[in-house]
C-alpha cells in the first residue's frame, strides 16, 4: 500500500484565478511547491487522490499561495477547502546526514543518558531558530525538547529511539 505524507492543507481560495491558500506542513516549501512539482489532493470523504501539477507558487502573509495547471477559475477550486495536499513516499528526497523528516521523528521514544524512557515524540513545533519536540510521558506529562546539539545526543531512526542529555530544568514541570 502506498504511503502518503502531508505537505499542506488548503484553507481557502485566493482571488478569482484559481489560486488556493495553503498552510504548509513541510520544511521544504520552496522545493516542494516549486513550479512543475506534483502534489496529490485528498478531499474529505474521498479515497482516491487527484494528481496536480503546480503552475505558480508565492508567499502571502503566513500562507503559501498555489495554483495548478488546468484550474484557472475560483469555481474549479472552491470545493477544495479543507483538502490535504500530500506527496508519495517516492517523492521524498534523501536528506543530508543529521536531518530528518518529521514522520521519522514523531513516534520515537526519547531516553535520557541512562536510557531511562522520558516519553514519545508526538508533535514537532517550528517556532524559529530550531525545532522543538513535544514529548509525552506515560503519565501524560508533556516535555518540550529543543532539537539542539547540547540536548540531542543520538538519533536512531531504525530503533525509533532518541538519546538526549537533559540540560538543567528541561524535564522540570
């Protein structure tokens, strides 16, 4: 079964020329939304995706504005609101060493230097300078772990484990 990865969600239309407003869910929006790239549109309650080719991309406020080949009118794209844009596993590019896709990190068990489990990464925040992993413990506590060299010691995607050096105050709640 083919695996799909979210790269954005259509939240509205923009203008009358078939442009849509997208909330990006990818670290690579410039590459992922480049002219000529293919995305797959998943409408709510519809299992078969619609393959789209990007005609234009530009940034506007906190959104990515996209238009697609063959869709030149607001009436053709208005029903796409709340649809999700995805790429297939084959479309994922090999990342440089030390960089990871969100789906590789989410679900990993976070351990301290003594291999004591802290919790599972269930969300990644991107506030600015570095990503922050939201780690939830068995007890339901949430820890915010910055993805920085001083804290993250080792990542094993194969084992789904992340070893960290908790700096002072990091695990205090």
